[in-house]
C-alpha cells in the first residue's frame, strides 16, 4: 500500500520536473529558446538593431519575433515582447481599435504603411518559471490564431 502512495506522488511530480524557476533579474535568449523548443517551435536566436537578443520563429505560418528589453551586461533581460507584423491592409484604425477594446491580450497598431502589428509583453524581472514562459507562448500563439481570423473578416 505504501509503495502505491509513493509512486502516485512521484508520478504527480513528474511533469513539474520540466518546470523550473528562472533566475531573478530576467531571462536570457537561451532560457526562452529552450522553452520554445520544448513546445516544438523552431527558433533562430540572433540580435536586433540595438544588439539585444531577438528570437525569430513562426506559428502556423505566421512569423514573429521575441524581443528582449532591459538587458544587462550578463545578457539577462527584464522583459520580453512577442511581435508580429502582417502585410495586409485589411484593417483600418477603427478595426484595430475594436480589437484593442474587446481583446485582453495582444495590442494592435498600424505601422507607417498602415499594416497591422500585434504585440504582447511579459515582465520577467522578478523571476519567472519555465512553466510561465510556456503558458505565455501558448497564450501568444492563441492570440496569433485569433488575430488571423480577425483580419480575414
């Protein structure tokens, strides 16, 4: 009987072995890329025009970037931003405003060419977990899917 209880506890804890805390002071591009890879996303780790980390990936055909902000000398960054641009002119400022009024995650704006961009931020300065990062990637991928439907209307 005792063995049953111990094995049940071990099985219950097994999924948590993958989830783990990340260091206070932010995340590195490698931290984020590892979580993305565990979710089956292919990543290209590079840098942006300012020299900060940038991860390029895609979800169901939509390319997006993960930008890093508040980076320190140790390459730890205190926030990340998911960002995707769309080469369509199917929405105007009014429709972008409709999205922003009715959706909680993912804010939309039009760039100088009146093409839509959608972004979502995550603060990781006081620490995060791999599970929280994975949850935010799931949320972001849902935002991407919903936004693609929205701009197709």
